[in-house]
C-alpha cells in the first residue's frame, strides 16, 4: 500500500539519519533485527508497544508522538501525504550515507556545470544509468568521485561546488550508500558483475549465478554505483542493464571513453577545459583563475612551490602552455610537475617544438589517434623523456602491474638487476620517488596498507615502452613468478595463522594474480597448476566459486604429466564444485586428486582431499563412507603431526557420528581432544566450532541447558572475531535449542538474527534451516499461517539443495499444522510421507522434536477411525518425494 511504503521509507531514512544500524535500533527497541527489516521493507506493521519504543528511539518530538504511533499502526491509512510532511519531522543525515569512495587529496577544480548536470540527471526518477564520456585525461574519474561525494552527502569541498537549485530541491536519498567500483584492471566482461558484488561484500550463494545473487541483495536497496573505467569491458553493458532492471532503486554512474549503447543510457560528454583567447587581451590574474585550466596549473605548482601564483607577468606564458596541452587536465598536471626542473619559459619553449626532442618518442606510436589523445601522449612522453635511464626502465616495468602494487612488489620487479643489493635498494628508492614527484604514479591507502598505481592512460604508455624495447615477455614472466611465489606463501600462512591478513593481501592483488594466472596458462602449464592450487582457500573462503572453477577448468585442461600441482588443482576444483552442490563432479575430481597425492607420497595433501571427499559423501547421504574417509584422513594427519588438522577432522567425525545412538564414548573423546588442541593453539574460531558440535551432542541427549551454555560461549568467541557466518550458525543452533527448552522469546530473537545474517551472506542452507526452526516456533505459538509460510519457503529451498533431512522435517511440521487445524487426513498423509524419508535416513531428531512428532502421530491416529487412518497413511507412504513436496506446497494458508 502507498501509506505503508511511505512510512517504511521514512523510517529507514530516519534511522540512518540518527546513525543507527538495523541491529542498533532492534537492540534499543528490544525486537529482532528481522522485525526492523520487515517494517522497513513495508512487509510488517509494528505492534503498539514497538511503535511506542520506536517513537522513543527515533527522537519523535512529544507533540508528534501520538500521530507517529497512529501512522505506524496504520491508523491514517487513507492519507497519501508523506509522513514527513504530516509530522514535520525532517530527515537530516548527520554524516552522509555509507560509501567507499576514495578521498582525493586535492580539490576538484572547475566542472561546476558538469557536476550540476550529472547530479540533476540522477535526481530524475526516470534516469537509472548515466555515462560520463570523454577522452583519456579529461577528468572523468575525478568528476565521478565528486558526483559520488554529492550523492553520499559528504561534507566536502567538491560537494560544495554544486549550486544548482533543481538538483538540491530533489536530492535523492541513496540511503544504502554510494559505492565506487574501479574497473581499470578488469579485462574480462564476465568479471564485471562479480567485481561489483565483491565490492559490496556479496558472495556467491552455492550454484546460483552471481547476477541473481546480486539482484536479490539489491532488490530493495536504494544506492548509487559509481563504475569507473568501463571502456575495455563495454561488452558487459547488457549485464549491467539486467542488474539495474532487477533493482528498481539502484542507479549507476559509469565513466567510459565510449558510450555503452544500451537502453536507458544518458550520455554526458566531458570536454577539455576552456581557455582564454591567446590572441586577445588577457584578464587580470583574478579573472584568469576563472579558467579552470589555469587555476589547475597554478594549484599543482603551488603543491611544491607555495609562493607560485598567476600574475600579469606569467599569465601569457601559462595560457600558452595550457593551450599547447589542449586544456586536458591530466596533461596540465604532468606539465606542471616539470617546473621542478624547468622555468616557465623553458617549459613553454619545449612545448612549442611539436614532434621534436622528447616527442620523437611518439614515432612508431599510433598515428590515427585523435589530436587530443596525441596531446596527452606528448605530455606523458615528455615526462618520460625527462627521467634518467634507470628511472625510465623502472617506469616501463611498473606498467606490467594490474590494479596497483605495493612497494616490495615494485622493488622486486622493477629495480635494476645488475646493481649490488644496497646500491640497488637506494637508487631504486630515489627513482621511485621521482616517479611519484612527476605524477607518473599515485600513492593511496587501502585498509591501512600503502599502495601505488598508474592511471590507465599512463600505464598503457609504460607498456608501450616495454613493447618497443622487446621486454614485455620477460617483464610478464617475472610478474607471474613473483605472484606465484606470493600466492604459495599466502596459502601456507592461511593454513597456519592469520588467515584474514593473508586473504586481504591476496584480495588487494587479485587483479595482478588474475593477470599472472592468465600468462601462466599461456606459457607455463606447471606454474598455472601451482598458482591455481595455491588459490584454493582464497577462492573458497572469499566466495569466488564460479570464477575459481572457471580458472581451474582452464588449468586442468592443459597438457601436463601427472604431478603434485595437478593434485592440488583437482582438490581445489572438487572443493568448489561441492560448495555449488555438484557432488558427483566433486567426488570424481577428489578421487583423482587422492590418487595423485598418493602417487607422489604427499600424505598431507591426501589427508586434505580425503577430508573434503568425506563432506561430499556426507552431502550425498553416504554416512558410513563419510566416516571411513574422515578416519583415513585423521590417520594421515596424526602420522605427520598436524595438530590443527587433526582437531578439524575430529570435529568433523563428531558432527557425523554424533547423530547415532552408539559409540558416544568415542565421540566424546574425539570432542574433548579437539577442544584441547584448539584451546592450546589459541584458535578461537575453531574452539567455537567444536563447542557447537558439543552442543549437538548435549541436545541429542536432551541436556538443553548444557547445550545453551556451550553455544553461548561459542557465540561470544565468534562475535569477538567478527566471523559473520560462524555467528549466524551459532545463533541458528542456539535459537533452536532455546525453542526446545521452552524459552521462546530468546529463541525468536536469536533465530531472527540468524536469518538476517544468512540472507545477507546469501547462505541458502542457513536460510532453509532457520526458516524451518522459525516455522516450528510459530506453530507451537499458534501462529499457523506464519508457520505454513515458513515451512513452505524452507521446503522450496530443500528441493533446490536436495536436502532430504530438512524435507522430512518440513513435511512433519506441516502435518502438525494440519493436525492443529483439524485436517486429520491431510495430517496423516504428511506424517506418513515424512516417515518414509525418516526411515531412509540416520536418526537425528532431538528428543524433544522426536517426542512431539510421535505424539502428533498418535493424536491423528486417535482422531480418525482405524480404516481412515490406514487409508490416509498408505496414501502418504505411496507418494514419491516430489509428489509429497507438491502436496505439501499446495497447503493453502487460510487467513489467521
């Protein structure tokens, strides 16, 4: 309804204006996070109690409190005036919207009209895609950041440039943020959507295409995507349009040298700066600063010569310099840096000699470039010519990096190899600083780490110098070997300690690693296998499932003799295939991996692959084979003394063996040993995982209090680590135990929070299980319509994931709803269908659920005649799983 939508939008904006997350507000109000989510999405109206608490914590003025509560409770349903207008409570954002926009070190000069034009376009409801078009060096990226600053409502000098009444009057509220996605290093169109997703912290959900996952997460979001440097992957434009079509409140601002040529695109062409007429009389210096080209030149020189200023004496020379550079901002910045070595007159004299001196470097370059492109190349070429030969070599070799680099990588790949170590180190540092001083490389900070990068136009020129010198292949080979060594070192550290630190380092150099892998696939089969194997944990933990499998398919298709690296690549392929639910493929690849590890006498690799194969078999419901593979893996890890892996496999065995009624003494010994190892190694996340397994045993024994204690300790550890997925699973387990324990209020709180986290993570298994648990809770609370909805949602996911355990539990739960409604024959059929599945699976129901299930069957048996019960039971037993699911999903939920 319109009123609901208005209230939900206002509530979301008001919360963000007060710098509150959904969790913050939920904690203050005392409700579940998912409750706030549903209210903000217009799916639920708050109760009177929650509305009153919302009024308190959203700082509603006393004189407006009653009106607010009435609106929240839908008492003013007939009104179509926005809530803010009726209550006169302005939504003021204190610190702007969330964003990852880079913070430029210098203000934007000029571009007021373009900034206003783009900003006005973005305020229009019918405009979803704006493309900034212009030649290299014209300032597209810088303007897009300034627009992003405005859209995020940051208090910045750039945002202050916008003085456009139309734009300010209809300022869009990008309440879910303004997100900058750098694409200069992306060369494959298929990687554009995954790059956007990972920028937003969204990972793949099993086998679901990442585009669908991204659309699911952004469907109700209001945000601006700033996509920088799109020209080399313009073939991805249709995917961008498809993304936007599924997310009605998401807009995109794209910078590109060429238009995308797709429906809905609005083009804004960025021209070089205007200049005063050099043939006419020049304005006074104050008037000259009104020309952005001259103001930019002055500002950049002042960064290293603070006393420099436009004056009547130098105005003509500066105007001539900027005119020679066609008013291109990047060319002006590069030329301004030359005043470290030259006077203004020398600079102007040099630029009067087109295709002379340093510009001879352009000989052999593209002659069909537009004049402005040639101007920029001339400016870059001149900066290059002014470098000493050693600095020129360093500059050229730095062009081999993709997406930036850190200083150690630069030194390793670009320092002259013929010098002694100390001489090499000191001379490289001096030359590297020269490149920074001349604006040929830029310095930035990424997560506290200092990084360097070249603008894409400058990088292309550097690569051209490598190509002219015939050095591209050697530079690319050195680059690939460096990142192969880096990735293998990182893989060992991820296994040993500080996994997040090393995963973050790989993430920062992901584009370099992609380039290295592409080169190795073309030139070094063995190296490609080694690099792919080393990236296994990164691809798995960071959610690059589809991309990892694509690389692995290419690597494994290479002609190579059997070797240890192939075994590692097969292990990686099997692990990722399992994560996307392709168990038969995973089983085949892991079996080949195990055979190769054995052939090359690698017990550690073999044990790793056996453990992974155990989980594949577990998901295929082959319990005995699962235990056998885990036990074999445990034996090998014990033989090599890998304590952390020993404990990990012990916990895996506890998880599988704990579901059986026999062998509990052995299971408990495994559990205690694993906990002792993890505590000794100070591995908090693994301690939490073992505690979760301990709670499963305690729950199966009916000791719910002990299970709650174990999970509470696990949850505390996981919250301290910020491990979102672990937190979600601990909350799911804790909520379910609390449900069985009869503490329903806390159960709902924890299950709601778990569901919210699983949805944010795109974890379908977690969503499926938590929806079932919430449905169980709603059924015992008498909220039958909500219970049916939850069971049916969970059941649909069960079929997607082929989870027979949860299918049986959902069928049984729906049988319980039918029993509560007096639909006894339907209940008997659903119980029978569930029992057919239960009979084919290991026993696993907690005692409380098992007892209730038995009682419900007895109740429906007592409510029907013997003949009717037998007929209904046999009818349910005759259904195939697919028929039973279809029957259950047809369970219409009457209005409760």
